[in-house]
């Protein structure tokens, strides 16, 4: 197991020669970072974020989903905002076209 601190401050652990990664992402970030991450969200993600009653929950959702998009974008070599998600019957996101055959699971 190898660990590294990413430039974002996240902790990334790689297991079995890159076959699995675990990223620990801090959700308490500056307003500037929240704004930057919010720009990568899709319209449906923005709408979902807007339904949170408390700003703290809104910020955490924006940061978590924005960082997920960044991490996936790095691995797929695409801009985070270009990633499309589909949702399972329980709401779990999965990669949609054209990335659904990439083999990445999260």
C-alpha cells in the first residue's frame, strides 16, 4: 500500500498497484474552492444542492460531488464538468456515456 498527499490536500491510498484507490477528501474548504467546485456540477446536481435546508449541508454536497468529478476527471483525462452520471434504483451514481465502459467504479 502506498499513500500520498494530493495537491488538493486529499489523502490518496493506492492498493494492489493502482487497482484500487481510496481518497479521503476534506469537506471543510474555503468559499473560493466551493465556488470553483460548484462550477463543475451538472444542472441536476445544482438543483439537488439547492434543496438542502442548511448551508453547511449544501457546501458539503458541492464539495463532495465536485471532488468526485475532479478525481474521476483526472483518471479519465477529461474536464470534470464533462462527466455524466446515471443513477441506480437507490440513487447511487455510476458513470454514464461515454465513460460507462471505462471500468472505473466508485
